[in-house]
């Protein structure tokens, strides 16, 4: 299939592009580079030895998206493009709603004009809100605590309604847990702007000497060591889930939701210790106050993805820690 990856220059998009090409598909990227670098796509081209058409466009801009669809025969769309910082979404909620919702509406309308019916969406485990229990199953209640999360849940609703109204449409909603790690080549990886909000990029920047000390947000949670537990998944495993998802979309109609996680929860200190062991490095850390909005535990029940998509995560925590550091140590300042 020829797959359009919106946000294809970003962290998950670049890794997915590699796996799609490895699986025999072709890719077209649309990205406005608001949170990424054209260099990331050049690296994907190197890894895959393939030239990838890139459109530097805002996917909310209908005319540009129309032009892309007129110039390329697209079989499926994976919609990664979006703003994703939880804290920022509370400060500038309208920018988040505009960007994250308008992009989906524009894509759906243009796809309809061009007879394209397969849509895979980057959702998030954040739509489970404050979980009543773990592991999280796709049928459990949803609810959000911040505008970013609401954009994910609203997008899920928009896409579900669109598929109900158009029997040709196939929608796969992928709820990602916590992607970390990088391609084994160390050529592509996560490249956050400014001081990272997320745990693994913070750790790798401490290891690289760019930051002094990791703050561990709370050690009084009801978990095995008191620190927050999450379902960390290697980004390459996550990327492979998208290859399964487009195949599924191509042979089924309607909407289906899948958790993409490993099913195993690790605490912040588990991650710090695993990182130090895998890379033979010291990571200085200090226990700090809980971060507002954080939950104690969040991990997936990934059974549905295994049974229906035939997908499961294969890489270990050691792989994730080694590959995160391999990327960071080879690219101390990211793509710059
Ligand atoms: P990323 O920021 O690295 O990639 C997103 C890309 O979209 C960037 O390259 C950015 O420039 C582009 N973009 C944003 N708005 C655009 C627009 N209007 N038009 C064109 N391009 C635009 O983020 P990521 O980590 O690769 O995440 C991809 C998707 O997965 C996002 O939708 C994110 O919300 C979702 N997600 C990410 C995580 C995570 O931990 N990384 C977890 C759950 C869900
Ligand atoms: C965060 C977002 C979530 C988003 C996900 C992926 C919040 C509240 N949630 O999830 O919506 O989908 O990122 O982008 O922002 N931690 C530290 N020190 C740090 C950073 C993190 O101790 O410097 C801890 C956190 O308290 C948490 C764990 O590490 O227990 C993971 O944090 P993080 O990587 O930010 O992911 P989430 O909070 O799960």
C-alpha cells in the first residue's frame, strides 16, 4: 500500500516509516516540522535506502492536503500529526483543539473526495483518565484530565461517528502506552524541544551531561517501590503495530480500538536501574514532589492486539534502555 504518514517526521512517525518500507509498503510524509526536523526524514531515507516524498504542509490546510492527494495515489492514512505536550495543552488549549481536531476533519473530508477509506489514528492511554483498575482493557471507561487528552478522546469520537455514517470507512484507533527506545542504528530517535517532560529523554540527557540530575516525581505511590508505574514500549515494536493496523484496516470496515503496550508495568526506579545496568552508567537522581496530574499505575492488557492484529511487543526493557542511549550518545544534540 502507499501510506500517507501525517507527522511522519516525528518520533513515532519516522520509526513507523522504516517498518512500513521494510514490510514492502511505500510512504508519503506530510509534516509542518513544528516539532521535528527534515533531517529525521533524510535519516529514514538512509536507513531504508529509499526516497520518500515529503510535503512540508500543515494538515489543517485543506488546499495543501487536496494537492497532496491529487499528486499521489494514497491507500491508507496514518495520522500522527498533533501537538502532544500535556502541560502546554493546559496553557494554550485552543491551539491544541484547533490543531489536533481540525487536522483530522480535514483529512477525513479530503480522503472522502479521493475515495481513500483506511485511517489509523495515534490515540493514547491518556484517554483512560484515572484508571479504576489495571491492566487497562479497551472497553474500560474513558475520561480525561487535560486538553491534550480530550483532543485524543474527541478524535476517537469523530472517527467512530464518521465510520458509522460511511460503511466504506475503516478506522483503527491505536492507544499507545509509553513509547521509548530508538531504531537500533541510532540514526533516528526521540528529540524533544527544550527540557524533556518525559522520563526516558530526561534520563538520557542526564547521562549525556546536558542535565544534572533526574527528579523522581514522588515515592509514596501505592506501587512496589512507591514510584509511578507505566507500560514502556519499544518504539520499534510500536511501529510494527502500525504495519499490522493498516493491513487490518484494509480488510475490515468500521472502527476498532487497540491498546499498544507490553502488558508489563515498570516503576520509575526500575527504569533508572535498568538504564544504569544496560549502559554501565550512573544516573544521579533525587526524590521530588509528585507531579500534578500523575497517576500511580498505568499498564495495558494487550490481548486484543495479539488476538486480532497478531501483534505483540517483543523487545525487552534492556533493549529499550540500550537503544535510547545508543541514539542519544550518537546524537548529543538530537538532529542539530
Ligand atoms: P512528534 O511531535 O515527534 O511527532 C508529531 C509530528 O507532527 C511532528 O513532526 C510535528 O512537526 C507534526 N505536526 C504537528 N502538527 C502538525 C500539523 N498541523 N500539520 C503537519 N504536521 C504537524 O510526536 P510523536 O511522539 O511522534 O507522537 C505522534 C503521535 O502519537 C501524536 O499524535 C501524539 O499525540 C501521539 N502519542 C504520542 C505518545 C508519546 O509518548 N510519544 C503517546 C501517546 C500518543
Ligand atoms: C505523559 C503524559 C501522557 C502522555 C505520555 C506520552 C502527563 C501527566 N502525562 O505520560 O498524557 O500520553 O506522557 O507522551 O504528562 N517522571 C519522573 N521524572 C521525570 C519525568 C517523569 O519521575 O522527570 C515519572 C512520572 O511521574 C511517571 C513516569 O516517570 O511516573 C513516566 O512519566 P512520563 O514519561 O512523563 O509519561 P506519563 O506521565 O506516563
